[in-house]
């Protein structure tokens, strides 16, 4: 783990037990200012608990947390004033309009009403809910609710935004809209911590990710580094060839880290660079017949699957 | 945890209280319950006025009779209140906390810079505000009705007694609000907590008056040869029945609105020697008489609120 200069979120040995069940088991975490940090892992692996601990909404059994240099347990109000939170499956007061809902939380956050009114109008404009601002939230779709939740984070003017499963249960278009908004937020310099199962989204959004497994962080780092670490390469080449023994042909080839046979005379080659030309040359030199070759960048999905291979999901959940 | 917490536990309190009060005022549930209270109140007072007019006599406290006179088949205004105030309070509080869980708004609200104290206390205060407004309106309505239909204004002492009665009603409603809120923190589902609170209400209004004599008979049997055992049994029975806030409220209203009430317990002829039977007690003496009842209700309110508070503070946000 590379050292982060002046981290805005720092956790050391963070542990949370519910009775005999350990939800978070001694995690260490440092998130730098302006970073987009992803928490990845199956359900019940401790992501949401970690988020609640960071916000001071639940007390750790052991360990230390610093958010913006403050202890969320000792200075909960200062921390909560500067950190915005979009909970998993966000709920609003359904009988109130979007504006009324935001006005309530703005008052709780201690904003004076003229300032709050201005910020609410701006935030609703930004999440494209201005047209329906006076409609009851009960008429809102799931995607609109999530955007309203993001508007709340905007109204608060948070330095850190913690988003728990922001896109779960959204259709692809709403997901895309929400992701664009999160990108805009990140571009404004807001530090973003988000948890998700959507790996492709994490890959495109996050600077760094942490993979949770049974309350521990199994891996942490940049997406590219993780793919290299877990899969042994960032590129995957699928080769269909006959008349050669590909592993033997590619033995000692530069950049190639693994050759795995697939079915039907195909192989999968993991590499940390585009090695197609080299493979083609070697296959032809060995008098083999190369019939097909495709390349793709290895994705977080594969890291995830590989990392959790053999994991007993029921026990983790 | 050691050390002082940062900031005031009450920042955000007034925001929560006003929002809750506004929500209640707009909710169909409360409108319905209020309509029920209003109709029964007007009905009982109207009947009482008819009765008073029919049996007009020299009464120093004619106006107070508005509240206490019952005409078959309608019970009096105060007995209606004793019956319906808990219903109003339960309607206001039964889903205070578990409703936030089921709407999934709790974590969002608590991620704002407030303490849990502010949320719970604010919700309680919001309910009390609504109750206070309702009781005051009801009282003004009844008084107005009385002035118009009886054609005489209430005297100063009558108003003072009515205000004391209003305060007792307010505390009584507070007890039931605290009951409802305690259930709303202890029980996860709003429907279950409403049922729990209504069950308790039913027990205290219907079954408690039947149970108290039975239990007292078992605890303190009467020995026919020892008359003191009978006195003892009555004391036990009264003690038991006073566990019910309804009984405390009934006794308090009786002494406040019926100035001739001299005692709320057993009275021996020796204690009455020299007393003018039927002569009203001064207000201060009546207040002294009901003070234990009022104090008992306030104590119950505080205990119930503390139960709700402790259980809410220990709850995990994640339901």
C-alpha cells in the first residue's frame, strides 16, 4: 500500500463486532484528498459497517478512525457537518416534496434558510430534478430518489461524499446518469468513497479500490495494479491455434505471465502488455496454424472472481 | 466512552420538533382522531348543557358542571377525554422511531450534524406541541359553547381550575405519548408497536378496574373478625389501581373539577368531624389533593421516556 500524503480518512485496526459476529476485522485504510475510492466485496463483507464507522453512526469495538483529522466519536457534529452520506436504499419522507425534504436536512445541518434555499435550487438543477421539485417524493422513481440523495450531499457542501451502493437497483440509463453526476462531484475536488458490486463501474470511476473479504481488506490499490497482482497481467489474449503446444511455445516469452488451456483448442494468455504480435510470430515459427486471436484488458470482474474463488458466499453473507 | 461530547445534544431539536408537529397537523391519521375527539366532546358538552338547564339550581361552580355532567347515554366530557386522549397520543407516537427505520430515513437524518437525543426529544416535543394545541382548542371550544348556550361567563376560580385540569390532561397525554414512543423504539414494526400500545390502553381502560379488586383480594384477604383487614384490602386495591395512569387522571380531574371533593382515598367519620359537607374546597387545597396524582403521572412520563431514550441510544442504525 502506497503511503498517502495527508489522508482525509484514516483508519487503523478498525474492528466492529456484533455479539460474536465480527463484521469488520481490523482494517487499515488511508484515503487521500480528492481521491475516488471504491469499496468492493460481496454482501456482508463489511463495507456498509465500515462506512457507518467512518461516519460515527456506530461505535467501533477497537481501532482508530480519523476523518478530516477528527475522531468521529469525539467530534461527531464536526465530522457530520463536513461529510455527506448517501445511504444504501435511501429513504425520504414520502409525503413531502423534494424541496421540503432537502430543506429539513439543510436546517438540521444548520444552514440559514436563504442560503439553504439557494443551495437547494442549485443542487436540484444540477441533478436535473428542478422540474419536479415540488412533487411529493412518493411519486419519484428509484433513480430520481438516488439523485435527490446526491442533491442532499451537494446542499451540504460536503468535502467528503460517502456513497453506499449508489447504483444498486437502477436501470442502465439511471446508472449512467448517476455515474456522470458522481464524476462531476469528483471533478469538483470532493473526496468520494463508494461501495458497489458493479465492478465495471468501479473500474471506470475509482482511483483506487479495496476488496473486502469477511470483514478484512484483502487487496487495496489501483485497479491496474490489482489486476496485475491477482491475475498476473493486465491484458488477456485468447488464442485459437492448432498444431502447436502453446504453453511450450510461449515459455520464456516476455510479458507473458500465464497460459491456461480453454476448451476447443483455445488458450488464454495473461500478459502485462499487448503480446499478440509476439504470440503470432511464435505460433507461426512453430509451424502451428493460428486461427483466431482476441485481446481485451482484464477487468475488475476477473479480479473479483479470482479473488473470491472458493469463497463460501453463504458464510460470508 | 470518556470525555465530553462536542456541541449541544439539542442542536436541531427545534427543527425536528417543528417538522414533526407540522407533519402531524397534516396527517390524515391525526385528522381522523381529532375529528372523533371533537365530535364526542361537542356531543357530551351539548348533552351536559341540556341537563344543567333542566336542573338549574344555585351552584357556585355551574360552569365546571359542563365538564363533569353526564347525561345518559352519553358519558361526561372528562370521561370521554380520559378515554380518548390516550388514543390521540398513541396515534401521534406509535411509529416515531420504527417508522424512520421502515422509511429508511433514519441513517440519512442521523448523518446530519445532530445527536440522536435531538431526534427523539424533538419527536416527543413535536407530539406534545400538537397535543397542547388540540387541548387548548378543545377547551376554548367547550368554554365558548358554554358561554353561548348557558349565557354566563366562567368565574376566575373556575378558569383557574379548568387550566389546572388542562395541565393534568396534558401530562396524561404525555404519559401515553411516552408509552407509544417507547414501543416505537422497542418494537421494530410500526403495526406491532401500535398494537402493543393499544393493548396497554385497553388493559388500563377496561380490564384494570376489574383486575385491581381481584388481585387485592388475593394479596390482602379480608378477615371477618378483623375490620382493619378490610381497610387494608381497600388500600391495596387503591394502590394497585393507581398503577394505571387512567385512574390517576380520573382522580385528578375529579378533585379539580368537583371542588367539593375532600379526599381521593378512604375517609373515616372522625376525619370529617367539623367539616361542612358539600362545601367546596379552596383551589389551593384541591391542588394539594391532586399533586400526588400529577407528580405520579410526570414520574411515569419520565420513566417511559428514559426507556425509549436508552433503547434508542443503544440501537444500531442498521436495522
